[in-house]
């Protein structure tokens, strides 16, 4: 489900970009912000895995 943002948050994001920012720069910032928000939501909902579980899945040592 898409993350809903307020216009004020979007303005803050744009205002933090340098004056020579490109559309790609803006899209990257939006992508990063959305990824962080989704990760935080997953964490709050308990949808996480321990480091030990991930290491075991990929056959890595402790």
C-alpha cells in the first residue's frame, strides 16, 4: 500500500535539495524516504528477522 504524505513533508523534502538538483535526485530522495518509512512500519508491526536467522539462511558464521 502506498505511503501517504502531507504536502508540508513534500515541501520540506524539496527544500532540502540543492538548487542544482535534478528530477532523478528528487525521485531518489522520495524512494529512500518511502523505504525508511516502510522499514519502520515493518519493525513496529514485528515483521523483522534476527541477525542470527539471516546469517543462518545464507550460511554465514556468527
